[in-house]
C-alpha cells in the first residue's frame, strides 16, 4: 500500500487495436468518473481530424454506462455499445425475466452445447434527474461463461467441504471440545470461502453427549445464483445494430484489455518506482508510444498476411546480432551472425510491410522542389540519412 498507484484510460481503434488517445488518472479515481472526460477527449479528437461523430461507435465494458452516462452519450451525439451493470431493480428484473427456454430459442453464434451464445432483445430505460431515455438492450446468455462459473463454483465447494471435514476430524482436540468452539471455527472457514454464502453449518451435541458438526447447502440461494450464471445485459443507442452485431462488436472490446496486458507485461509499465506526478506522466507517455509502435507492427504484419503477434516476432528476431570489427587503418567491417531461413523470410516480409511507415508521408506540394524527403528532416547545411 506504500506504492504510488495510477489508472490509465485508453481508447483504441477497431482496426488493429491501435491506441488513439490515453489519459492518466489517480489510482483513487472510480472508473465511472472517467467516462465523461473520455467522451470530451474523443469528441475533440474527432473534431480535430474532421471525422463525423455518427461514424464512430464507442464500445466498452460495464464501467462505461449508468443512467447518467446513457443521457450523456445522447447529448454529445456519440453512439455507444456497452455492458450494463444491473444495479437498479428494474434492470435486474429485465435481465432475469427472460427464461432459459426463451434464450435457447434465439442463438447468436454457431457451435454446439456450452460453446454458444444466445440472446433476446429488449428495451432499457434510463432515468436521471427527471429525464428519461429508452435505448436498445440485449439479454445475453454466454455458454462458455456459464460453464466456467459453474466449474469454478464446484471446485470451491469441494475445497470448502474438505476444510469442514478437517474441522470435524479435530473435534475432541484442544480448542475443539465445545459446541461453541467448533461452531466458531466452522463459521470462520465458511466466511473465508467464496461459496460460503450458500452453505449453513451447525455444531451440536448428539444423544451420547459428543460434539458433532453438520452442514448443508442453501438450495434456494444456490439456484438463484446459478440462474444468473453467464447472463449479462448489453445496451446501445444505435437502433440499427442487429443482435448478432451487438454481440460481435461487444466481444471485440477485449482488444483494449490486450493492450493493457502488453503494457504491463511486455512493456513493463508496472511496478512504478517513481514518486513525482510529472515523472509518472512522462513514463506513461513513453509506455504509450511503445505500445503504439508495438500494435502498429502487429497490424502491418497481419495486413500483410503474416499471422504472428508482435511478441512472437520479437522473440524470433531477438537472437540477431551484428559483429563490428574495427581495423588498424580506420575501416570497420559489419557482419551479421548466422541466421536461419525463417528469420531471413521474416526480415524480408517486415522490410516490405514497414516501408510505408519509415518515410514521412508528406504531400509533394509541401516538399522543396528536387529535395529528398529524408533530407528535409535535417537542419540547413547538414545531411541526415535515416536507415
């Protein structure tokens, strides 16, 4: 807790998850508190570039929407598609009133069994400060999510049962000789478990006067939790989107999360050892520039038919070395260490893909007549060659 913390907001383009804008925030800032500022930043960027707002769709997770923000999207003329955390009773009812049978009758994706997604369209009403707006909604049931949640819950139940059996086995030992002591230790284990809220424990004395322990599942509470497994609610103010498009576009939001993963792992933005805010902001700027180069490399490679991540490209080429030999006469010799055929092919492909990114793409009208665009980067009287 003695380390500096920050939050980074990031907007990426759908084409290749290229970072377009970012902003640093205090680590104490709530996610919902950053959304309207991000709206303003995005609107300003679109105006600067001359891009129409109605051609942009903002896709985000549940931290990007509540009743106030739904009205703010409309006020700024921005289309959005996000998840909705059902905090209001009306929204919770909307998500749960659709039965599993109704959902299974409306598949959204191809596949079999637990690998599919289902969805039923609906209308979501938002209310804020005596204002009200109705947007399009979609109740989604994710088969993979439901399977994963139930598998995890079953594992947690088995772990809790094992812990309670260990408590039961210690009855009669020190600190486990009274009903009160056994009850306290059993309840402690139940509170520590993620599934403890679905389980009841009771210590009691049997007819022979021995302390016993029993436990049972609250089936009603468990069934209510299982009914919610894999369900979530999507909302959008774009009524032209089909239900299939809503799900497909929403699932693409993981591209932003992958950018944060690259920033934290490959680019190692954390842990932060700086203390001054200006230095932290400078470090974050450098990290975002590195992320931009990383994602551009990945995008160009994919567009050129090279199905490799930037991480894989770096790993493949990180063994390349150049040996420089300085001679007595002042000359020097550069030799590339032996490389395999795959590395040669990869270098040739990358040289072609990155050719357009190496030169500044200035209009010819802005260049002096007869000048090389590379030399235009140098101060007068000097020549600079960019390799």
